[in-house]
C-alpha cells in the first residue's frame, strides 16, 4: 500500500463518516478544532495531519483512530485477536502505521 493510497482512504473515510453524522465541514472543523480549509486538505487526501489531529478527528467521529485508515467495507470485529494486535501496534508509534495496516489487510481471518 502506498502513502498516496493510504491518504486517499484516510480522506474518504473522514468525509464519509462526517457526512453520515450529517455534519457540515464548518461544524465538524469546529468540533475538531481545525479550520475548514485544513479539513478540506485532509478529506481530499493531500495531508495526514498531526497525531493530535488524528485523535481529535476520531474522538469527534466516536471511532478508534485506526478506523480512519481502513478501506471502506473492511468490517472490524473489536473482539478478535487480530484487531487487538493491530491496536497495540498502532499505539506503539504512528511511524509503523503503513506496515501495520498492510499486514492487517493482507492477513486472512
């Protein structure tokens, strides 16, 4: 998985989840504590943002941060060993994010 593809997945998930909650960019940006323009760069996949932004986005969407990096319809079961391993790896450092996501998506349940 390339960084470019990961950014697109991330941005599409932010936008999709925001729209599912019927939030405008203006209202959502306010909840997250960022500008609308910055939110737009995230939703269009031009930027990842900081770890703090990732946490703020996921808190506002009421999801786990790693969910923003999952391809749509990948279905996550939070009680599985694989998911617990993924969460543990993601907590160990965002630098390993791309490798962790690639391994998670390639593994068969």
